[in-house]
């Protein structure tokens, strides 16, 4: 009976420790590649791979770059990142990470997690985030996008998004290329300046609320029309390889780079007689004209 009771106590204790990565003065680091990289950078002060580091070691770190020392193996589990409560910069690119808990990293302003296997990311508790780079993952959703009021750049390219609403007016640069996008809403992203949406499945878009837009790269979709009347600050427009039947850029006086080739049903692009566009890419059957039927 005593042996059984003792086993039960030890088992419960181990389970509790597993659920709570921060225990007493130590922080649990179950992934040996994660800990090895911490040792290599002099963060883990005992210099021993023992699946733990001092909490004080973690709390002393302001920038954590786990891309260094690639020969030390790829990280699969970032359990323990919760203890790095003072980091403003985190980079863990090209690893094997499937999920990450950033709820304790409230001071983060720059996050690079490109080239992992994330299926969802939650930035609800990261109000100071300025740059979010999570391209080349397996993401189909993102949580907390509206809570990061300082967010300027969001890179979601090479993921599995089918739809997305950018309900954050601070974002200036949005990259969502090479996804499965059929719907995007940017009505609340009032400060958007640069948008990359190439290689998706969009049939319609509306950027009328994004009056500060300067660069719109939206080639290789299924667009039949696009209204750019409100986008008077537009300088670069790439809408090649779509299904456009008409295009009017006569109100886009700042345009310096226009690429609309490979739209089979688009023969005429409307411009002003006084409008000069330094760089133009069109197909042989297309023309720029002041009158388009």
C-alpha cells in the first residue's frame, strides 16, 4: 500500500510539473536543442544540458535569437519561453515548432517564427508587437491581431489562410502571398501602405478604405475587376495574371510602376492624357488609352 501511495504522489507531482513550466527558481526546458542553444549563447549559466535553467537567467534576457548555431539541431518544443518575460525580440526561424505560448512575453515588439510548422498563433497578450513574421508555416488563423495596437508589419505569406480580416488600423505593411485566400477585409486597416497578395484565389477585393495605399501587388489571382479610385497615393500596381476585363488608373496620378500583362480579357487600361507612368508592363494585345470602351 505504501509503495502504491508513494507512486501516486510522485506521479501527480510530475504531472503538475509538466503543466507548470515555471517551478520554484528553475525554468523547465524539455527540448535539448533549445537548451543547447541557450548554453551556446551563455544564457544557461550552469552550462549543463539538464532540461532546466535558472529563472533569473531567463529574466535577464532582452533579445533571444535561436537561429544561431544551426549545427546544434532544430528546436521542436519552445516550452520554457514563458519564463523569458523581458524579451523584446524573439527569432526562432527554420525550426520544427508546431505551437508556441507567448502569453507571458508581454514586452515583445519583434517576432520572427518563419519556416516552422505552426497551425495557429495567438498574439492576444503581446500589445507591444511591432513586427510579426510567421511566413512559411501551416497557419490558417491568427488570434489577437486587433490587440497589438503598435503593429506595423505582418508577414503571413506561404501559409494556408482562406480568409482574413485585418481589424487593426496601425498596420502599414501586410504580406499574405502564396496562401489560399478567397476573402480579405482591410476596411479597418486605415494606415495600410504596402500590400502583397500574389498567388491566391481572390475574385474580388475592396481597398477603398485604404486611402494611404502606395504599393499593391496582387498578381496571380482571379480578379475580374478592381476599383482604385480612392487610392490616389498608389505608386506601384502589379495585377498581372488575373481575369480583369477593365482597369482605370486615371485617378492614380502618383503611379510609377504598372504591371497588368497576362489578363486575357483586358485590352485597354484607362489613363489621363497627361499621365506618365515610367515603368509599364503590358501584353501585346493591351494598350494605355484615355478612352476605353
